[in-house]
C-alpha cells in the first residue's frame, strides 16, 4: 500500500505484485479504518500512517447505539440493558478504570443467543449472556477482575432505576 499511496492522484505511482510493476490509476483512492486503542492491535507503520488523514470517529453510544442494536434485530426489552452496559464500560475504559474496550458486537451476540436460549423478555438471562459474551473475549485475568465489578455495578444501577441511561 505504501507504493500505491506514495504520490496520490499523480501518474507514475507504482506497486509490486508477484514481481510485476503495476501502475496506479490517477483516480485511485484508498480508505482505511483502524482501532488504534483496542487491546491486541498493532501500531500502524509510520510511513503508511503519514499517507493518510486521520478522522477520529467516536464509538456509537446512547440513542445512536440503541438505533444500531434495533436495526440489527435486538429485541426492545434488551436494548436499554445492552446500551447502558456498553456505555458504562466505554466510560470506564475512557477513564482508565479498565484496560478492555468493549465492542457493541458483544451485545449483539448476547441478543442472538438470548433469542435462541431464553424466554421472551428474560432480562436477567440476557444480562448473564451479555456478561459471559464480554468476559470470554478478555484474555488477561487482571482485565477480567477489573471489568466484572463495573458490569455488576451497572446491573445494580439498572435495578435501582430501569430508566437510567449512561449519558
């Protein structure tokens, strides 16, 4: 990709594939995405990073996250639970209280499992599935030990006020 992006929108840029030199079309454009702060991701090569403009896109949260969950088929009675926990864990990560950043995929996975395994609207069962969906993706025990209390406190907060939102 370095060769393809070396001189954007100019004739003469080339790259190598299997020993062949290939010209880059002047209209060639490249968009890349990356998650630079996720655990397990590698640093991007500095020469490659210099060829791109960075646009930071914050993760979905609150109503936008709820809309995404709904669009992916999450049942309504699980949405507030999933959004609240996702937002709470993101805030804990952002505040450096946990080293693991949750992906909304964990909520979607829990929702799919709930639709197969649980009675319709079993939020207690959904909470258990969501917790397991998150914990099984964390490799280090110290990260699990930091994340579990945040999850437990989020569920307690929802039990005290089911209408509470993270934002």
